[in-house]
């Protein structure tokens, strides 16, 4: 069954530059989909540093277990990523599949299997046949090249309706540095360390411990600040890699958190991650509206985040937005059920720049016409002021439409 392309699909895609030390190739292995590439091989130069964050699901996939085990080494030489099958809830067969896949990848890249990272996305509960990789890895290795980022983003898609990618440039000590990222995600999206598959790359010479510290911090305001349907995947993985190739031009390595260049890099990395995270929400299954939920005046930031997510995850709020209804009653419901401190009689609510409620009741100046104009927009902002403290948080979500049900109703067929 074909589903309509998201209205937020870009008319043009960014011109993704090469990242020194990285080569990519894609192939069709026939894992689930026909007539499209579903496997991505990434070759990274020797000495590439790696960091990662993963799902907190108690039913994590076999590739997640593999990556978490190998992450302590801090080095990566290759990645093998597939769509169509998540290799999750597959028992010992799943473990055998990752062992075989890593070994096959290591053989074609002439590296240790301990430096191979794996990620799989797709149907849960179906065994993954590593023989599918054996049939294409030799040709993948022969076809590795420095560009092809859009093809890479296409190969990792499942119910996504368009490939998601972004790039950034910065200077450190006057030397140019590149950051590229690709992600996939459309459904089963809810914050929990990472909420999809994401692969971030830079040529900056940054050590693995620094990368890990940055990724763990920045994920909170990006990939962990989005939700499509409140469901956390078994396969959530975000990997951040630094080839260090910029050191050849003279850029001194970054190995201490106190290095002032760390914050310069972090600012750009955080911007890239927010961009990619928002692209996922804009391609939420069946989504027609992109929604920013901002909560202020909460007891603290943690409380604000929980309330913002309660609003963003509410099916009633999301369906009201789909129906272009500025229904503040549903927002009040979501605030109340969050279990966080709130004073009913201090709450104020805005849709866009239209205040619909204040001091715990409907705004006396409320205009249905003005609110309707806001709700008819493709992008809608929803702001709540609890009026009890300094806490702030912003999360991003989408509306909930009939097409979400249609997509997931036939997902395995």
C-alpha cells in the first residue's frame, strides 16, 4: 500500500559535501523491499573515533546490544545498516545474525569485527538472514565512494516518505571542519535516549570520550525532544563519528572537555541534531502539521519537559490539531495528567500568538476566528505558561491523522 508523501518533504535536498575519511555504498539485498536499496555500508578511515546513544527499551534489538558492547573500544572502521528487518525479538538467531554480519563486513573492509557497528530497522520479530548481506557485500566494497549521502539516507528508510539529511560547516582555529548527518524515522518515535536511527560524521580530530559527552548532552534538546506516537523503538541508535582527517591540515586534536573549541563544535553539532530531529517529526506517519510545544513557568526544567511531552503525546491534543481545532480543554487535560506540579488557576495557553486561556479559564478576549487562522497553518506553535516557577522546555510533535492508522494497520503485510 502506498502512502502520500509528507507535505513537508523538501523540494530540494542539501548539497552534502564529502567528509574526509568516509566512503559509502548502498545495494539492494531484498530483505523486505523490492526495487530499492536496503543496505548501507560505510567505510571509515583507521583511527576514527565513535560515540553512541541507544534505546532504553528492555526489549532492545540484537544490533543495539552489539553496538553497546563494542562502544567501549572507542574506534570504528565500518558500519553495516539495513532497513526492512529490525533483527529485534529474534532470540539466539538475532545474536548469530549480528555475529555473522560483523564478520562478513570486517572481511571486506580488512578490519576487526570489534570495529564494525551494526544497525537494523524494520519489522520486529522476524529473523534476519545474514546471507542477504553476504550476497552484496563484495559489490558494496567495490562501489565505496565519498559522496552518495542521499542514496545512503534513502537506503535506511522504512515508512519514511523522504530521505533526511543535513550538513554544517564551521572553523576551528581557522581550519575548516565539516559535519554531515543522516537519519531515518517516521513512526514508533518517542524520546528515550535516541528515537530512531541517526548517523553523524565529522572530520574534526575529537576523541571518543569528548564525542560521548557531547552526544549524551545534546540528545536531550534534539532527538529526545521529539515524539510522533509516544512509542519507543527497540532499535533506537545514534552514532557520532570523528575521522580526525582535519588534523592532516594542521588542526590540533581535541581531547579535553575544557578545550574552548569543544563548545564551538557543540553549538554547531546541536544545531545539526535539532534540524535532523525536526525532519523526523515533519515526516511523522500520516502527519500534516508540525507542532512545537513550549512549556514555561514550570517548577523546573524536568517538570516542564514531562508536561510538554504529556501534551505532545496526547492523542486528543494531536487529533484536535489535525482537525484544526484550538481545543485548549484537551491541553488542560494533558497538563493535569502529567503528574507534575501545576496550579489550575494560574495556567495560560496560546495557539500561535493567540491567547486562548488565562488565569485558569478561557481568555475573555478570545477570538475563534483568530484561533482558526492559526490552526489552519502547516506549522502550529502551542505555548503553556504554568506561572509557578522558572522551568522551561520545548518539544516537537505532529498531528494524528487517519493515515497513521492506515500505515500501521498494514505495516507487516
